[in-house]
C-alpha cells in the first residue's frame, strides 16, 4: 500500500527540490533491478547541470526531496534578503562550512540567508574566491526555485533577486 501512495506524492513533470542539487524535474518513474531487488525510482533531470539522478521512490522524502516551496515561503525568502547581513565572527572555514550546510539543506530560507550574508554591494570590499563561489551557488539555487515557483525564466528571477538586494543596499 505505501509503495503506491509514495509514488503519487511526486509524478512525472513535477519540479522537485533535491537538497544537494537544487531544482530538478521528474522525467519518469521507472522500475530497475539493483542487486537482485526491484526498485521503483524517480528519474530526475537537472537540465542546467546536464545531470540525471535516480532516487528510490521509497527514500525520496527521507533524503530531503521536496516539492517546490509555496509562494508564502518564497516571499519569506525574499524578505530574508532585505534583512541586514549577519556575519558571525567565527573563522572563515567555520562560516564557509555553515554556509555550505545551509545551501545543501535545500531549505529556501536558509539559502536566502546565505545570499543575504554574502551579498556585496559595489562599494563594499572584494569577496574572496571561496566567498564568491558560495554566494553564486546559493544565488543560483534561490533563482532556480523562484523561477520554477513563479513560472518565469531564470533571467527574470535573477533580475528580481538582484532588485531586492539592490534596494536593501540603498
């Protein structure tokens, strides 16, 4: 019984968020034999990364796969961007680890916090290479999900996020 219910949670053509990779689209659900066991798998395509992921349907929620955020979560995430950057006084390696965990949590508001904390206005000091990498990874996750939720292209979503961040800096 649970097997049938599980597969109805997500279906082909649904956009989902996989914590470690961001927004992907379920292409199909297929049966595959692995180590003598028959498994039902979600086949998820991450077009931008040219990657396909197979996730056992029974483990999907366990691994943190979720549906796209609803519009209220998206607006909370955008409100988070408007806040003042909160940068802890910890060593960079510790902060970088925390940022990485937030990005890979798949939680849109945590990702927005990373974007907010690492965003630099033009008049601020330069970012280090690793800061910029983390910032861009978080920004990409945020804009991809925003685009999928609002049904707009990524460029439009990126412009919208940029606008929010610029207003904050003013």
